[in-house]
C-alpha cells in the first residue's frame, strides 16, 4: 500500500509548479482553484512564448557567427534547461485537478529527477560560465586553463549524478488526505530514523528542499561567483574582453542573480518556517504560496532577458569591432 502524505505542514515544502492549487482549494473551493490555475497558466505561457521566441532568434544569430566560443555554448545550454522546465510546467498543468498523478512510479521518479535537477543545472551553468570567463581573462587560452575547465566540467557531471540519487530513492506516489495520488519526495523513512515526533514529520523534507531549492540553486552559486564578477567588472572594454566573453558573462550571470533572488528568498523563508515549526495562519500560508508562484514567474523573466541582452551586446560589440584595429606587438594584441 502506498504511504499517506502528511498533512501537518500547511506550506507543503515540496511543491513547485502546482501554483497555489492546494492552498486555494482549502480556502475558497474548487471553482476558485480552477480560475486561479487558468490565470497562472496564461501568465506562464506568455512568458514561455516570449522566451522561446527570443532564444530562437539568438540561436539563429549564433549560426551567422564565424566562430563560437565556449561562452556561447554555455549560454545556449541555458535554453535547453529552459525547455525542460517548460515541459515540466505543461505536464503539471496537464494533470487532473489538484495535481493528481495518474502515471507509474517510474514516471514519478523521472519527473522528480527533472524537477529537482533543472534548477541545479541552471546554477551549475552559471558557475561554469563565470569561472570560464574569469580563468580565460587571466590566463588566456593556455593549456592550464583548458585543463582546469575539463576538471571543473568533470566535477560538475559527477556532482549532478550524486545529487540526483535522492530524487530516485525517495520519489514515490503517495495519497493525500483526500485520497488523491501525488508524485512526491517521501522522507518518512528518514523521519523514523531521526526520531521525529508526529508533529515534526516534514522537517526532513523541508531541510532537503531548503538545500536543493535555495542553497544549492542560488545562495551557494552566489557565494562562488560574486567575487569573480566584481573583479571582471573592471575588465569590461579592456584587452581581456577582446572577444567580449566578459561582457556576455556579466550580462547573463548578473541577470540570473537578480531575477532568481526573490524566489530563492521565499523558498528559504518557507522551509525555515517548517524547520523551526513556526505556526502560520491559513491566510499567511496562502499568501506565501501566491508569492512563491509570483516569484517563480519573475525568475522566468531571466529566460527572456538572457537572449535579449546577448543580442544587444553582440550587436554593440560588432559595431565596436568594425572601428577597432589590432596589431601584433611582441606576440600580444594591442588596440
């Protein structure tokens, strides 16, 4: 028999794309729930349409370039991650009312791997992008830089495999209090091992999502890239930025940090509420869910802003290239 979902935590620490459906259902009924879902669906699909349009134009512009750098490939990789996220949203909206999961448990595990993994891929791509530009700006294209990047990419792949293990082990189909099947990350076995009392059964889940949805996806990358970003700000329009790698990197990485800050903050707050067992009213819980959905929508504006800023920078850089002349002096390029 499948396990029952705990109903102790009103903030549902593992929710992602269900967009306030459960909270609205308990407060206002299924009719209001359906109208709320339609509003979010329209808003997200407008953003998704603009994102696909902008990214398609940018990808087409890359085909017109004579040479592509690793920076361009990493930026293109963001779009592939975005397509995974859009597929997850479409799949979530295709489920029955109340996010009832009517598929197999293998599908549930695959769904959770993508759900937990896509934000980590975004964070990893930002770290890879920043450190590639930072190392290249100091060392050029010398062999040590390529060796370091290969090591970094290998560690990135290994970390991704290790971080996907919990999603495979703890994903399962469970029933909520209304006997509706849902695909969740179930840490009930860990709750028993840690001796959690019945009122604190969602603490382990909250700790997991705190690290997966906030620390690993935003705060840790922020701590790793903020110093290289500050140092690279001084290199814009210098010889170190002759291929405009630094300009593109700063535009993408800073926009990622700005647009994802509200979402990372609300996720951190809601998981801390569960971990510290802070009681909240039903209205407060509903408000937090609405803010989570709103900030998730705001984070998706990064998907639109990224190709736009890259297109603008590339156009501006091509104009500057047309009036610059590089001469070779002692093996170094000078303006």
